[in-house]
C-alpha cells in the first residue's frame, strides 16, 4: 500500500515545479543539411540528353559508378539502327526479349551500351528511354557517324 501512495506523490511533486521550460535552441548539430538532388543524364557528344530511367539493378549499379566519376563511352554505328559501345565493366543482366524503338537505351551482354535510332528485336536489359529529344532529333544525332556517350550526374 505504501508504494501506491508514494508514486502519486512523486508524480505530483514533479508536476508542481514552477521551473520554466525552455524551447530547444537551433544549434549546428540540429541543423538539417540541404543536399542538391542529382540525376543521371547522358551527353551525346557535348549535348545533355534527359532519360527516363528504368528501376532495375543495372541502372542502380550504373548510377553508383557514375557518382564516382563520369563514364565516357566511344560508340560505333551498327546495323543502320543503333550505336553500340563497351562500358569497360559489367552490370547485372535482366535480359528479356523486346522490340526496341527510337531512343531506347539498353544493356547488351552485360557490358555493352546500345542506343537505338531505329528498331530491333533481341534480348536486352532495358536501362531507359531518351525523353528530351524527338525521334527525328535522335536520328539526326545518331545516324550520321560515331558519337561519344557520357553518363554523368547533374543537379536537378
């Protein structure tokens, strides 16, 4: 019975103090760091091109590599409908049979990047699709000779 009467007494004494309560002050330790969001973009030669990226393991791995340093690939025209280049490293493959279209960006054999300005049917891992250029603009940039493709992180 004594325990029951002591606990309410301690509670009442704690609530009865008239000590002022101060609001926490803003200190550098509490400040929230504001970071710029970055997104992965590609450059065709010197022109930045936006891509709607797929959500898969290969894209995540590529983004991690590109966060360390830009990845530059010397592309070569192939077949009259695509540019192909070696990554110099491998990414996780999740190949599926697909029909590509103009602007598709895919992974071939785990270590080659392909950008389409035409169409093809094969098993690839889709990485994304160019969104900032029309089909005609993509054809104009990719069908006239080899290009340099650079993956880079840019601030939004």
